């Protein structure tokens, strides 16, 4: 009755192949996480102010400005992009470049905020 030896070596072989498989599984999970990560981040505009006043995002994320005022506002970057946000409505922008930008409302230049986009 010495059947324990081949059994235990079979178990060792199974553990070994699981070890080889693990890095591949981890890589796949990692890749799918990158694609699933894009988020929509809201910035509220109320009483002539952006909130939050500074926001961190990643490439591929969407910023959605929700305008609760009865006035038209914009999110404008000098020599860059501009998003017009009608009164009581929202507008959005998909982030495609990395960096920190200061933006403001072109119609009410006291309204200022910043946006940092990371890779
Ligand atoms: Cu404004």
C-alpha cells in the first residue's frame, strides 16, 4: 500500500501548473481593469461657482458640468477648449490630454477652477 507517493507527486504537478497560470490571469485582470476604469466626474455650478474647485481625473474620463444656475456658463481654457453649459442643463467633455489646466467662465471671469488629468 504505497500509493501515496504517486498521488503526492501528482498534486505537486497541479500546483506547479497553477503557478504558471497565475501571472497570465493577473495580467488579464489588470488589462480589463484599465478599460473599465473610465469614469464620469461631476462638477456642479451653483451660485456662480464651480464645485469642486479643483478636480483630479484620468485620460478617458468624462467631466460633466451640471449647471444649477439660471445663467449660461462656460468652462473655458485660454487658448484651449471651451464647453458651454446652458442654464439648468449639463454638458460634458471627454479628457484626452494629460496635464493641469486652469479654466474659468468666459461670461463671469471670477468663476475659476482647475482640472488635473493623469495618464
Ligand atoms: Cu458663468
